[in-house]
C-alpha cells in the first residue's frame, strides 16, 4: 500500500517526503489558482529518480465540462500541459476535478465535453500520464458529486484507458454519499480506483462544503476512513491540514 500526503509548494518535496517517510506524495506543477503554464521544476531530476512515487494535482480553475468556450478551451490546454509536466516528474497520473455546469445547462453536454477531452487528445497520441477524475463535494450541477452523476460520466469516458478515478472521502461525505461500501459501489461503475484522497471533514454529512480535517478530528469516524483505504487498495494521499499529517500517518500505520 502506497501512502503519503499532498506537500506544500514552497518546499523541496523529496526532502519533506523523506522526513515524513511516505511512499508517495502529491504536488502541483503550477500555481493552482492561476492559468500559468508549468515551468520546469528545479528538483525535477531528483523527483523523477527517487523511489518515492509522485502524483500531480491539476490547478483548481480547470473545468473541462464547462459549456463556456472561454473556460473549457483553456481548461483542455491546461490539462494537456500539466499532464506533460507530470510526466516530466515521473508522476503516476494527473488529478482533475469533475467540474460543474451553471444553472439551467444540460448535464449531457457536460459529460459529452469530458468525452471530447479524451477523444481529441487521442488524436495527438493521448495524454502524457493518465487522468484521474476526482469526485467533488458541492453544487447541484457537478459532474462527479453523486454516484448517479459518476455513472453518467463513466458512460461518457469509461472506454478510454487513460480515464481513471480518484476517490476523495471528504468530498464523498460532504457530497452526501455513505462511505460504508462506497468503494464497491464506485468500482461497480468505474471498474477502477486509481487514487484515494483520504481526508476527514470539518462539516456534517451532505453539507456540500469542502473543508478537510485531520483523520481523527472530523465528522467521519476514523476507522471508516481506514477501512475504506484498505478496500480501495490504491495509492493513498492525505490532503489534511499540514501540521496534523505526521499524526495522520502514525494513526494509519498503527492499524
Ligand atoms: Zn481531493
């Protein structure tokens, strides 16, 4: 089982990863709030050659489902560029949020846009790394909040080998999905879970709010999270508050 954490941008991730003793870490390749093209990482060779695995999280404003051309077009380009930057670091994949539409828009068009992302890239030989589509917590027009929407999404992208799935436990909980047995229900739809974001939640079930908590200090029973991790049997990343990550790792290792 590969276990690790999302690491802060202002550090050499390998140094921090070694200090934490993790098998895998997650990082951004550009400012996650901006459209900036990724620049070569100063420690790229070290990251690539390290036995510690890496996965890249894409920037937050990406929304490949959007019906707005001026958002969808730069989103497609950013996914392509960030997948290439991820490959340059030897990453196992690029995490991209499911995205959402606006009030009154037809979800079918959003799912079709997800399909087009992979279709268009296939003509160019595919993405440089697999794309792990992550479930999200909030909104009534999300592409990957509920199992029902994930099922429709997978009808659209499921035949592309490069379309993977990232299960975020805080998002599922806040999005109103029961975590007990969730791994099985997701796998029935997607056939795969490529990555787990193991996070507790600062908010109640079905709150729609995306606020992560350390494993033993949120509304989800920590043993439910640990059990989900075992069932998923996939590389697992903590996206919990930085100061509590050593305790989160210690809790999981103690089991
Ligand atoms: Zn996440």
